[in-house]
């Protein structure tokens, strides 16, 4: 019997990696989208992964199945572009963990499944903390080690031209040093609950300070600002999210106020 699960996509607007001297963890500000990833899972003698029915290599999904000691056939059905800064790999990994545990009656609790998905993503180098916002929904940020969350139910528009290799970005020492300096400054300056617009504005300032914006992002942002909106890059992708706009960017969705879950009746 096929078991299905859904996890929302996520967008990171601010990111500060762990301190260069060690002894800490990465921090950031991210929000979940109602657009996300569905996985359909069937227990099988050997693990295989497809994306919309086509065979694919999907390391974090394979790793989380190994961690849960489950072999299965998994079809990943993304509603957002893969590898474009929308946390699709984390969503697929978390949804796979939920579906696998349910399919084999594994008995693991939500916290254990979340940790398994996070470790699979970290080991694969495809994300840092996407699964935590995908688990809860809303807008989540961490400045001082204490996660804070709000549930903005607002429209978001987005557009993407392509991907940026997350593992390469995370391995670039100069880029991560810039991200640490600017990201830490903006996260520590937050003195009241974030709104989607204030996150977008801080994120755009972060992009200008780090130099991460691509020509596509810069050109798209000029259009967003001319329409009175605020936006920034979806880290890390050649992609833009925006708020307070209507029909300016290609895709329109909302901030998801719920997290990953099994799909009833499957």
C-alpha cells in the first residue's frame, strides 16, 4: 500500500553559518510555503527513487531511509523547482521520513524523524536547517539560540531561473565568512517579531552586503521594487521571492502555517 506525505517548501532569507572558530551552530530566518513536495512511498526489497516517475539520484532521501532502516520505492513529486533555493530536498527528505515510519509502523516519534531528516540533509550537503521550518510552518528565525516563530498568512510570489549549488556555496570559505558577518548583524538586530516585509528588506540588504545577488536577481528585484513590493533572493538559488506584489512574479502562493504531515486516506 502506498503511503503519501507532504512537506512545505521553504525559503531562507537570512543565513549565518556556524562561527568560523567553531563552537556554535548556523542561524537564519526562513519561512514555509504552501507549495511543497509530496512523496509516495512503497516498501520494497531495495531502495529506489524517482522524481515525477523518472529515475533519479537523491542522496538525502536515500540517507534518511538508511537511517530509519527502511528500503522503499519513493516517488518525489515537487511543486517547486528542485535545487533552486526552495528547500525541496529538505521537504522531500522530511516527507520521506514521515511516510517511511508510517508505512512500516516504525514507531519513531516526530522529533526522531525530524533529526534523522536533518542529519541526512547535513551529510548530503544539500541544506543546513530547512527541515525545522518545514516541520513547523510559518516564519522562524534564530538569533540567540532561541528559535522564535510567527504565523503570517500572507501571499508570496516567486520566480526562478535556475539553481546554485548549495554544497559549493557552503564550502566557499570567503562566501561563508561574508554570510556570517552580515547574517549575524541582521539577525542580532531583530528586536521585535519579524514580518514578511521586514524579513524581505533585511534579506535584500544582506544580499547587497554579501554580493550574493545574481544579475537575474538584481533585475527581478528592480521590477519588484518598482511595483512597491519587497523581496530578495531565495538562498541559495537564482530565484526571487516577493511580498506586497500582485501578479509581478510567475508563481503565487502563501506562507504555510502548518508543517509536514501524512496525507490522509493514502
